[in-house]
């Protein structure tokens, strides 16, 4: 018998269940793209049959980090840049949980960049949503890792001399097995991509363009957007690494010229998840580790039985 | 200094197999019925460099390294890379012999490998003259030639052990048994041949004029030879810890390695990750999801854990972290012990610290206090840190096997089941009041785990309301802060009611005290015993509870003495400062004996420090230590 009965519960789920009953006032500005992520998640989760209490949403710090204040799952609002290591350990501790990690471009691509590379490399089975608004919002408008070259801000007054980071290409090279980009202005695509990411067995990275109407007024609202799957101008095989790399590079290049490309960029369904890899080498327990602490019949190994090597 | 003990030092280059040879020899001595204690000295290099392991063995209890030593097996450094005298490291080949002579006691024995060490260089040491002055007995042996003849050159360790056994009149039985456990086939055959050949050659070639022999002892119960790192790892296993995340760093790596090797067979999970920030964050994540988890590092790596540590404090996530100190600052001396990270561990991370810190003083305490750390962490939902050092991490001593025969304690403390959650308080919307200050006992509000029905809440590093929502309401803030801090008071009360984790020794009625903490305990214990034998009247206290501080116990001890000397391995008297900060008094009573040259205290250095400092003998200490007088002195 499981100690975690919210997991795998089969029932109809209303999307309102994901809205806190006593809702804290959202701190996002009117017109913020972050509302788009929240809405897409509330739609996607019931459609993939996940109840609020079998989902753990782990966030970093920034406007994006407030996601789990307004999404009523189990939540862990961690520290700046560290959502991924917290999230992947929770998944290892209890692989039955549906784990979603989220943060912003500063949080995920800047301060937490090392964790992003390694979580993708290891292909942990989780969804990672990066709210990419190309700016630091909560600290009032500083240049971020994805801000375009020449971007002026109080901390880069003469304009950034840095080329922006390439989120999609980086993720592909690091080893993510599902890479997509969507935008808050494209709610249907966003919902569908989130559903696919949740159902994908492995590290699914969504670069989610979220316009910042307060601190990035000059930037585009990410309209009009083009879905690379639906447009005839972009013909590539989403399962082909080389073709994916090429279209990712173009997508990243043209964003700063005003062309917003979105869609699925890379899907590798064959690559085993980290949990599977670790099981294959014999270093993952068969049953969720978290269950064992509630199992009265569990037999706990003792150090006393290891002493032979010391006598 | 006692005559009935053997302190055998095997010296060579890193990579010469000093560790494994000494481990087996220590075990052989233990099996023969002796108490043993090892001390490892090595450089931060993979190959070459002067390294030694010292084994102290006696028929009585040994709690520390001794004063100097009385048997040197100098293998010579076969990996020496700079044969020129003018090279930066100097001529290293000879170092295992030349560098160890100063600490060799009168009447001591020297065995060196004349097959490796250059005759002229040995002559340059003036060995003959020094031997005469100190009554040393010198035995040049062609260990390399012997090894080559019957096996391979690397087996010269075995030849050295054979010579040792002959000179000490030891039976080869235990040494052979251990070789048979560790080796097989041709390798075993060759090693056994070398062992016997060396043993017999020594007996044939030399007339023994030395007095030193292996002590003879007997154990009433079966003994196990363990290091502090073994003890910490085993304490964690018996506390039900089944998740560890880490990043390699000396000396913390030892515990990480032991658990990584054992966990797969125990259904546990070990993760080597990208950095120490991730390591601590993983431990937080695993604990949050319901597993007893730990992480750890040494100074520099632990610095990266400061922020996840604060997150665990604020979200009240149970967690055990290890801080295995080495000499700092910065990269410092990576393979040398020091106790200079105390203040860092007590106060690192922003805001008011809310953590428990234990500093075990020996191998049994390392096991006990690791268990205790898990128990307190999960009962009170608070991070607990074990602070120890390179010395305790790597030293081996014999422990009664039965000491470990006890029940595991894997329970999750103040964690609710789904049935209990149904009875627990929820807000109007049905959200679980995870941080409910109204019904908390001892400051502890029971927690739920993700995936449990009816336990939904938000954990956040921001200040938060009872259901976990971010809140900057002044009343809520004050209630929550007071509640969290109340846990520390409750923990202190609980610890005061249990068997004390502090260690007391010496003469109860003494007017002078020596206070220490952590791994310096053994040397201080021995020093206090000697001082009392010499006619002084001294008592000792070794403190393990760093936070919450055992105010009553330490106050009682300090009130009972006229003066006390605080002994610790650092340059700034951190523990003395901690005592004064916690108690707000005793500045005029407390002086310090400090050592920070990279080597742990020898008991004689503490005896001398006492004589110079408290017994007011008018002289300077001869050892590389510093005395800091009490305030006003």
C-alpha cells in the first residue's frame, strides 16, 4: 500500500483545482507573459490526468519563481538558480511524483546555468520551463543572459557588449531529449507543448517567451509568431539532431531581428531517462525510496553487518 | 611517554602503498590483542612527496597519537621526481628517511631500504653519529632487491613488514592471515615468500641489541578497526539515511565514498553532482520528498553550501551536512588537519542561524553524534551539521564490535502520515497548515510530503504564512521567527535530559581545567592523565555540542576551576571566543593553547603548554604552538 495516495489517482480533474482557494494577489504586472505560463499549465495538467497533489512544482527566484504561489500543487520555491538540483533529487527520492521545475532566464541560464547543463546532460525525467523575457524583471530591468547585444540598462549603460546566450542550442548540446520554444501570446501551442513535455520520459526543456511590459517595453511582444511545424518555410525532422541544431540556430539568430519562431525543435524518444540509466547500473532502488520509510515491514540494513571487513 | 608501546612509522612516497600496508599492519597488531591508533601524514599529491603513517600500539587504551615515535621503516620515495638538490622540492628520494629523524625517540629503530636510497646521500645524513648520540639501532636492508628477487619491486613494503616483525619479535600469523584475505594466486605467493625471506634474513644477519619489542596484550571482546569517516558513514546508515549527494573534496570524500559504495546494496541513492551548491540542494530536495538525506564537504566546498543551508533552515527541511575541516584559509593545506572552520560553520548563511552543530571527539562519538544529528534534524525539522576534520576523518582505532550492535532508527520524526493529515489543521481552502505556529509544540509544526493526500502546501525561502504563502506581515513574521528559534531551546532541553555528549576526564576536584573540542579530545585526555600522574591536579572537558551550546555544563565546569586553558587547532582561538560569546563571561579565566602548523597535537605539547601557561613556569614552549593569555593577564 502506498503512503502517497494522491499519486496515480484516477478521477476527473477540474482546472480550478489548480487555483488556490485563498488566492494570493498575483504580483505580476498587468500584461505580463507569466500569466500565460500559469494559464497553459492549469489547462495542460488536467488534460494529462495529473491531480494537484501528485505534482511538485519547484521554482527559482524572480517573477517566474512566484509560479507556484498561484499554481496550487505541492510547491517548493527555492533559491536563485537552484530549482533543478532540488527538483531532480525529489524525483530520485520519489520517482512517482510529477516534477516540474521553472525559473527565469537569469535564474536558469545565468546563475543556475551549471545545473541546467548537467540536468540536461543526465536527462532527468522532468519538465523545465524557463520564463524567457530577455531581462531581469524583479530587480527592475537589468540586462540578462538572453538580452540582445547592445541592450541598454542601468547596469550596462552603454549597451551590452555580450552576444545573447542560445538557450535551444545549449540545451540540445547538453543532452536534453525534448527541446521546444513557445510564447505566452500563443496559448494553444503553449498548452500542447507543456502536455508533451510532461509526458516525455526525460529532460524536457521549454524556452517560454514571456513578454515583460514593464522593464522591456522596447522589446517585441513576440507577435507575430511563426510555428515552425506549421509553416511551409521550415522543413526539418524534429528527431534529427543535425537538422534541429540548424533550425535552432536560425531561430535564435532571427529573434533579435524581430522574427519569432516557436515550436518543437528536438525530440529524442529513444534516449533512456536518468532514472532508467541509474537503474540499469544497479544504483536505483526498484521501489520509490520515499515509500520505504512508511513500510512497517521494511528491513533496514545495519552497519553491524558490515563490520567483517574491519575485524 | 610510556615504554610499553610501539609507535611504528612507515614512510615513503605517495603512491608507494603506505596506506594499505599500514592498514594491514595495524589490523595485525589489533588482532594480536593490542589497542591501536593511527595517524596519517600526507601531501596533496598523487605521486611522490613525503608521506607517512604512524601506528601506535599498546596493551592499554590509546586515544591519540603519541609523542614522537620509536620505529621507522623508511622505504624511500620511489616516485621522487626531482633528483637534483637544487630542485624546488629538493631531493625527495631520501626524505622518508631524512625528514623523520628529528621525531624519533631515543633507543629507536631505523630500517631503511638500501636498495633504493643512495649510499652517498645516506652518508650525508651523518646517520652513524646521530645514531650513536641517540642510541638508535640502524638496519639497512635491501628491501627492493629482496622484493625483486621473489616478486616485483612494489612488494618492498612486504619486505619491510617482514623485517619489522623480526626486529620486534612478532609472530607472522596475523600478518599472513591478512595477506591471504587481501590477495590471491601468484601475488599472494610472492608476498608470502618475501615476508618470510625478510623475516629470516633479518634474524640471520643481525644480532639484536635493541630493547624495543612488540607489546603483548589481549582483548576480551572482538575488535574492529575503523576510521572516523567509517563511523560517520555507519551512523548515517543506522539512522536510516539512504540518500547522499556530493562533490569530491579532501577530506570529506572519505565519507562520500564509503556511502556511495554501500548504498547500492541497501536501496540507497548516491549522487555525484556538478558542484557543492547542487549537492546541498539535492539533499534538500530529497529530504523534502521524504527521504533521510545528507550532503557535506570541506571548507571551500562547504562555503558553496551556505545558501542551500539557509534554505533548509527557512523551509524547515530536515538535513544533515558534514564539514570535514582541513587547514585554510582558501585552498590552505588540503591534506592537513585544522579546527579553523568553527565560526564559519556556526554563522554562515544570511539571517539568524537556526542549526544544530555537533563536533565529535573520537570514533565512537562520531558514530553516536551522526545518529543523534539525524534524529534531532528529523524530529525538529532543522539542519544538523557534523563538524570534524582531516585528523578524525582518517585516523583508525579499534572499537568493540558489540558497540555497533543496535537497532536502526529510520523513522521520519515529525512527518505526518496521510491518516494523520486528515486530522491536521487546514485553511478555508483546504490547504494544509504546514507552518502552523498556533499548534506547534517546541516550535515544531509537523510536515507533509509531496504526493500525500491532503498535505498540499508551499515551501519557500521567503518568510511565509502558515500554509506557506509568501508573507511580509509583521505579526506573522514575528510569530514564525520566534517559533523557529524556540526549536533550539527545546533541543537544548532535550540534550540536557539525555546522556551528555560532552566528555569529562581528569581529577574532579582540580582547580585547573583544560577545555577542548572535536578531534583534539584524545590528545588532551592523555595529557590530563599524564599531568595528574606527575602530581598536578587537572580536569578536562571536551565539548561536542557547538549549537545549541551546553551552557549549563560548561558554566559549571568553568565555575569549578580557577583557570582553564582552551586547546584547539587554529590560530584565532575560535572555540574560546565561542564559549565567551555564548556565556558572556569567563574572559579572565580562559587562556589558549593553539597549534596550526598542519600537524595535530601530541600529548606532550599539551603537557608542556600547561606547565608554561597554567603552572606559570618561566619559559617558552619548545613545540610549534602559541599561547594566548587570558583577558587582563
